[in-house]
């Protein structure tokens, strides 16, 4: 099971949009065992312990210590295909790593 944390400014609107795209990428890459949690950027440090991978819709400057990727392209539509591929490969790698 991969625990995916999606963080955005408020923890509501853009993280929901990004989470829907993450679900779509998981389906495309046949990843079925995952959970998605959403939070605001300010909640991120307190949510890290439960996450295997962190996806953010805006820049995060702190040290996360876990696989981290910006998914701002899902909000802006810029380079969305490349982003989907990169995310798919990242999540597939986590699945393979977990066995």
C-alpha cells in the first residue's frame, strides 16, 4: 500500500483536483493499492510520518526526507503529459520497492 500525501496552499481545492489526477495516473499504471490524503502546506510537517510519497501543488522548500514531486502541472495544465509519466514512474518504483 502506497500512502500518497497531496499538499496545497489551503488543503482543499487544488489538492482535490491534483488527487483526482493522481487517481487517474494510478489507474493508467495499474497501481491499485494506494491511499491519498490531502492537507495544507502548513499541515505538511505533521502529516509526513504517514506518507510514502509527497506531492505538492506549490513549491515546498523544507526537507521532506521522502520521495517528493511538484504536481503543479495538474493545476496549470503545463507539461501535464510529462508530469503524468514522471509520476507514474515514481509510483511504480515505490510499488516495486515495497514488493
